[in-house]
């Protein structure tokens, strides 16, 4: 094979492979790593207080939470998810209740995170972008505070009431990976938010349920000092897919 043809073949192969890992717009790359969840579901492991860290493959994460403007663009092309048309099985009565109409919201909120959206709606938005919601482990891995000071700031935010009008996402500082507003602006949906949803039909379930839904949850977790993470696990486990919450938004992953 001639050198020119070899180079051409290499370029063709590179162009073919590029879309699989090309940088999507408005996203940051999260490198591969490991994440150790704070709770064990396996009774034997729980007794030994040992957790095998989960391996996280590299992935892309949207830099900011999805905004009202971005969600409006989605609704323009997917009318079945508009406020007046959505089926109640996919969202409760609070769905986009702060919007002024099917395709309108207070102008000051264009660049603020969209909230009052259900898991079903968030997932539909992600799919329309050719993306998905991050998994719980991916989100937690990307959002690790990295310092006790930041953990304390996160807890202080959890204790403050949600403002009537959420600020624009662009005002948030990036973390070590370049992702912004993972803490301090809104809670966020993840793909497997109910992976710790418990039935209460066994003693094992009941014990873990008590761990999650009381202040002792952090004490019984692998890292008792990380109460903020314990709160997130408890909050997610309290949700249903059709719920809408005034400080719960989302971002896409790939």
C-alpha cells in the first residue's frame, strides 16, 4: 500500500471513530476512576463494613444543569411533554408550575436551571439530545467535594430555603473537572435514583431504611463525616419517578 493511501486510510478511520468520543457541546470530560458508595446492600459486607469501590469509566457530563431556555427548545419539538399535554402518569401536578404557559416562563429565568420536572421528563430530554442521565455513582464521583470545608458549605446550602427565583447557572464556579453547580444550586436527577428504594419486606431492608432516613444514617455509613452524601442518598430514595420538586433539576451525560 502506498504511503498516501495509508495516510488516507488512517484519516478515514479517525473520522469514523471520532463521533464515539468527540467532545459534545457544553460538556466536560470526567476521567475514569473509582467510587466507594457510603452504604452496603449486602448483609455480609455490611457486617464487615467493607465496600469494594465501583469502577467508573470515563464519561461526558454537561457543564451546567439544563436551563429553562434549553428545556423550552425541547418542548417546541416534543409537544407531548408540554405542561398541558403531559400524562399524569409521567409527572405530578407540580410539573413546570412556575412557567406562565406551555412555552413560556418568566424571562429572568431563561438561564436558570429548569426544575419541577419529573424523572420521566428529564430522561426524555436527555434521549432527545442523544444522551442520558448520569448514574448515581457517576454523579457522586464527579461531585466529590474534596475537602471538609466544601462539605460544610454543601451542608449549609442544604439547610437554606430555596429562593423564589433560582440564579443563572453561569454564575457557578467549576470544580476540578470543569463541571459547575453540582452543589449549591439545585438537587439533580440521576438515572438510577431509586437503586436504594427499599420494600421494607425484610429485616435487612428495614435496617437499611433506618440508616437512610435518620440522622444516624451518616454514623452507620462507611464515612460518618460525609453527612451531605448520606442526605443525597436519603433524598433520592424518597423520590418517585413522577415527582416534581421546586429545587430538583438535572443535567445530561454521555
